[in-house]
C-alpha cells in the first residue's frame, strides 16, 4: 500500500480525546492531526517521539493531517487502524498467504452473524466460505530481542464478540480466520496480552478449540509505503 503523498515528519506533543494528536513539524509549526486509532495505544504513544503524518486528500477536511506512524527505537510502527483491512486484502489477493489461496471471490465488509460485518469474506473454489477478521497489532511492551508483539492493548468486548461470530461460522461448516496484522517489523512472534484482557484470551481459546484458525503477519514500513512482510509465530 503506497501513500497518496509523501509523509511529513514531526514530533509528537500529545494524543488526546482518543482521535486527536498535536504534532510539532520540523519547521517549528504545530498541527493537530487525526488519530485513526480508538485503542489505548500503549507502548506507541510516547510524547517527544518521531511521528509521520499524511496530508489530507480533501482540502476542505477540518484536520489537514492524519497520524500514520511513530518511531519506536529504530522501528516504525503503523498506528492507523484504517489500513489493515486493505493491506490484508491485498496480500491475500496476491497469493502470499498460503492457507488462503484458491478462492473465487474476495469481498469486504459483508454483513453476517448477528448485526456484524466480516472484514474479508472469501468464496473458496470448493464452495466453502472463509470468514477473515483482521486486527491491527501495535503493542510491544518488551523491546528486548525475541520479545513478542501483543494484542489487545485494552479491554475489547467488541473483539470478543467477533470471536463468537467466527466460532458460529465454523459450527455452520465454514472456515473462519483471526488474522493479526503487526504494523511493525521488529517482532517475529506475537501473543495475547492476557493481563490486559483475560476475557479476550478465554474467548480466543474457545474459538480455536472449535476450529477458528489464527494467522499473523508483520509489516515493513517507510514514509512511502506499508508492505505486509512475513508470517510470525503465534504463541497463544
């Protein structure tokens, strides 16, 4: 996924009201950027850190910039939760996820279950449906070599609901996949932050027992593009 325009470098002053962030640009000016992330952003929200913004495509938009990335030590981390569905759809369509090859159609944001929408619905060549739920992973509290990325960064009742919906699809005879996308390249494993949301961990355990599959990939990021990179080991 390429950005529509070169990103602009700045320094994070603060994030507030969940969806807003004040950033000091290299020219000394201060702008307020849209923060497209409703989570806690634990470990990727440090004032003073290097951040990258994208300029708004529409000139009449109230906030003229969107916060895209933050640098954590030597690694860029993508915090914009509007990108993962597109990134995962692209990598599946390109045939780079071996377990999700051989589909006849790929649709996004399809209604299913009880008042839910699946991020990606694949119609497989054998007629089976495969429901793919995508979660954005940014948190990595331990930056020592080999330490995993973690999800979730806050309590997520919505995430637990999605696991129930995926489980129900498996019970109806379909495939269902929980796809964790790490918008960072400094981790080759990931795990569930059970200390933050033990309920989510329990729901995931139940979902896996009935047959919900888990896939995790990391990403390479630059101020020009984000690319889904390599599969990472899921530690549970």
